[in-house]
C-alpha cells in the first residue's frame, strides 16, 4: 500500500494567520476569556482545543457578558453592519479577516458605490458570503448554480465575484452563463490561489490513486468541494473529520491511497489519518513487514528512545575512556523510558495532552500498563544506580525528582508560569540536560566527583544530539504544540530561526568532535562520531511533513541518530582491537 499526502493539505494562509493571531493572544492573556465571532475555523477539534485555552466561540453578541471584552473576527470576515453592532457594545475588535477575503470585500464595496449589482458566486449559507453581502449596499445577489442565473431579473451593470473557496470549474461555468445573459459584466477572479492549487492537486492525485481520503470538517465548504471533485474523477472517496472514522471503513482493498485536507484542517489531524492508514497497511502485510512493524511498535511505546539512551550511555563512557558498565547503560535506558512515559501520563492528566500524536491511541488503550511499566522502570533505574554507588544513586534521585516536578504545578493557578514546563523553550533544554547527566555524568561520578575534560565533551555530545533531535521533532509538531500551549524552542522562536539555530549547534558539534581527540580531551572515538552530525544533516533534508513519510517514521528516523552513535562506538572498538 502506498499512501501519498497532498502537498497543499492543511491550513491555508488565511486560516494559519488567524490561528497564529489567536494563539499569540492566548499566550499573553490572563484568566479572561477571548471570544471569536463564530468558530474560528471549520474544524471542531481545533475549536475545542482553543476553548480549553480560553478562546470561546459565540454565535451572537448577547452571549458575551457585560463589561470589557475582546472579540476576534475570524478569517471569513463579517459585514460592516455586524462590525458596527460590536463597536456599539463597546467590545474591542481584533480583525483576523483573511487578506484575500478583505480584497473581495473592497471590490464589492467599490462597485456597489458605482451602482453595480454584485453577483456573488458561492454558498448562501456560508459566513464568508454573508459577510460579503453586507458590502453590497443591498445590491447583492448570491448565485449558487447555473440554473439560478436564468432566474435573475434584467440587470444593467453587473459585477461578478466568487467566494474565495469556490470551485473553479463551477465558477467558470456560472460566469459563462452570466456573460451569455448580461452584456459586458465585470468579472473578477477572486478564488484564492491556495484553493486553486488544492483543487488541482486533488484532481491530479485522484487520477493516480485507487482511493482518496479527504480530511476536514463536515461543515467546511472547501473540504466538501474537495471531496466532490475527487468523487467526480470516479475514484472511491472518503470524507472524514478524524482518524477514528477510518475504523468503520475497509481500506485494505486499496493499494494506493491519496490523502488531502481542507484549509481548516490542522496538521495533527492529518498526521493521525496518515498514521492510521499506514497502520492498516502494516496489519495487511505484517508477515512481509515484520521487522518494520516491530520497529514502529518500539517507537510508539518509547522503547526505541530507551534503547537510544543506552547507546548514548555506551558512547559517553567510551568517549571519557571509562570502562563500559552494563549497569550504567541499564540505568540510563530505564530512566529515560520512565521519565518519557510518566511525563506523557502527567500531560494527559493536566490538559497538555499528546493529542494528535501517533502515540495517543496506545496511551488511551493501555494507560494503566504504561503507568505500571514507567514506575517499574524508575524503580529499576534507582536500584541499579544504588548498586553502582551512593553518588550515582543520589544524582539519579535528584534528576528524577526534577523530572517529575517539571509537569507539576508549583505556583498559584492564576500565574502564567505555574510549572517548569511553562518556561519558554524549557522542554528541549531540560530533556537534553537530563539525558546528558544520566548518560555521561553518572558514570564518571562512580569513580570520583572531579569534572574532567572527557566528561564535558561527552556531556556536550549527548546534550547537542538530544537537543537537536528534540527540536527537530517539535518543528514537525509546531502547530499542535501552539494549539495545546506547549513551550518548545520552535514555538518560541519560530520554525525558520529554529532551523538556523540547529544548524549552528550542529556545526559546533562537528568542531567539538574534530578537536577533542587531538586536544587530549577525549578518545579517538570523537572522530568516528562525526557520522552522527552527517546523519543528522541527512535528517534535515528528509524530515519534512511533505516527505510522504508518516510522523512515526519521521520520529524513528530522528531517534536513530542515537543508534548511529552506538553503532559508531561499537565499530570503533572493533577497529581499535583489530589494529592493536
């Protein structure tokens, strides 16, 4: 089975702009609610997440309590009459109207003042069209089909515009009928470029696939049009809102499945759909793809992270010229598994869930099992560190407490920074610090408490590897992290600046590894570990949401950088033994 994701799937410019504006407000606001005039976008899951952040949709102004309030005009825009009513109530307006919609509003306003009858081709029930009508000064007519053109009265001066998400084919057909009926109409192409590209790609993709899955709200006009365009090609088409609906459908009979989504569909929902279809593929061919299925399973349940942590511990000891200790490797692996799982468990309980994550379904089904295995792993990590020595035991105890406190509320509920996780960018830094400490500091203090050059090199190596992997993963999840309110480096400084930062850190890692051995700071393994920055550089090129790879595969590719370190260390041992 081949699953191909359309490049244009997901938020359009106008929706992304509106959501970003709202999320910026949500970060700065206090306890007060912010209101949106109607649901911000036609996606109930996103609207519910925003509600949890204090962004409340209202259908009527009467729903807003008396007193000072702020209301956000969504991307669809509103009529001048509605805007005036808001001002009369003394409500502050934040305008998130899509610039493309505002352009159509300006065209209508200008031609209505020139005494044109404005024909708006679109859905008469759509909020964008209702808003556009308000600019016609009572001289507007909504046209939903070619037949409605024939029922129009005689008109002298006609201006024609389209709802920005209108079907291109339908608009052209209606315009041709208008031109045949009325002399010299003024016609504007106001369909959004994003809409045109999305519709063209769906038709092209449908021609190559055995089935199409269109993801988006059932009340989203542009999503319904995508589904209809796909159906017109004759390809079986499934319009769904969430991945849960796929369970009621039989997808195994299709070898090639295309996936596209409406302009209001967030990436995390699209990712879940792609992962669910890929999972069906794995079930269908599990005899052939057994190893791949096993690999994916270890990624989903964080076993792969634990194995990677053990590899970094192994590598860190060799970099410091220490004897390899199985107990130290096990301590690191158990600790990482325990902290990852416990923090995800706490996140679900405190509202910062892993919603949209490929791990979500497993956590829902086996929550008690996850909690038990996490506590067991933490117990085993504690016992193994106790066996190693008192200093490693107390160090592990300290970072374990800090790990649990990271998601625990320490300050009053009305404070913006209630938990350590609320500190901007704290997730990536704290995770890298914890991994670096348990993988490299813990083995050294078993011998003595001195800070050696080897320990510093090993710590910086592990820290940068984990930080880069963590930030790259969060770059893929930036949309859902912003919706949930998770403070990561990409959320703090943006995707582009994060990539620049990571490239700079990767360059630093290369320089460190090149000079560490000649300077006598670490073993010659530092040169062999140049394979790790090279692999990460490859991941920079591969790990993109449009790479046609599911999010679980992308996550697995990123975490493989830890295993690359372990493999490089193993091959280095073999080589040095052979040379000696």
